[in-house]
């Protein structure tokens, strides 16, 4: 039996998470190895950046730029991963920042 998909929420346990100042409209956290809740531990490191609109529990975006096959998610848990578009010579972090700055989040229009 397949479980219904649920939008992922911001982590309640903040140990190991680093808050990034992104202004008053956003909550942005970074973790060097996010653990997947409810899954068996594995040897895969999962550095991630999670973004929520301030005051909301649900993640709006999750960036996994350092994973094999760098990608991001819109409404993590509900939608499939999207490959991170990078141009030759561009770092995954620069590509992530480009998406963030082009989105409505980066424009301050939240």
C-alpha cells in the first residue's frame, strides 16, 4: 500500500541546521547532511537548503545542489525532483542561487 504524498515541513529539531538570513519574508536553513525521516540510515550524504515562507511550516523549496545529479524540489514531498540547470563551468551553488534570485522569493514579492 502506497502512502499518500505529503508536503514536507521545516525541521522541528534544528540541531545541525544553520539559519541563513534571507530577509523577513523567508526562513532558509542549511544542513550538511539532512537525514530522511522514517528511512533506514544509509551512506548517502544529503546536504540540503530548505526554504519556507516566514510563518509557514511547509517547505516551499528544497535545493539538493551537492547531491549526485544536483536537483531541487518545488513543494517537496508533493512534486518530483527537477534537475538543476547548470551552464559549463557553473558551480551547483551558483546555479541554485540563480534559481533562487529569479524566483519570486528572491524578488521580495512573497
